[in-house]
C-alpha cells in the first residue's frame, strides 16, 4: 500500500469534515494545521441553535438564483473556514496552514476553482494563517500564500465572486 502524501492527507481530513455540512449547494470542510498538529476543523452550517438549510429543505440563495461568491449575507450558514477559525485560539493559528476541500452536493464533483470568499479571506488574514491549500481534485491542489491576499486586495476593485 502506498502512503498518502501529507498535504493530501490533510485535504482528505477536510473532505471527511465536509460530510457534516448542512448546505444544500456545496459541502466544504476546513482543517487548520500547525507543526503537523490539527488545531481545529470546521464545516459549513447554520449558527448553533438555528435551523439549517437541510432542515428547512431549501436554500434562499439558490431560490433567488444568486451566483457563487455573491450576497453571502443572505446565506444561513457560517463557512467552513470561519467555523475552523472560531474554534481555535489565534496564538495557535499564527503561521499555520488551512486546508480546504469543497464538493458539489448535486454531483459529488470537486468545486471548480474553489477559494475562500472575501469575508473568509479577511478572517484568514486576521487569524495569522500563513497559507491556504485548496483541493482541485483527489490528488491535486493549489497552495496560496495568504500574503498574496494582503498584497492583491480584491476589495479595492469591487470584485464580486471568485
């Protein structure tokens, strides 16, 4: 048996975490790791105590035809990255890595060109996370230095989506 490389191992963990997602559109899972130790995990879901989309049986953003990456204030859920950050102390997140996996609920494929939304980017920056590794398919991924998000601030351009 061939041993799984470490990056895909953590991305596999993020994918397992995503199975707890309550979003009807996409399953996202996030794992924050520092010095080969899992600091925290997070998945997409409504705030504690509130009904989530799987309970309600509908997604308001989907019903309104809102494209991916836009109008997140209408979403019932807290994103996976945000939930992972909320569950960790900042001193442990400084210079850590966030692993992110997204899967389309409709067909089980990986989310194409997946990335953190602008709100999650701001949280990742403030958390002190050094890099984000995003799964593109079962074996391939992108490594994004968080410093790129600081230097290339899309919010100055009014850019929508991702």
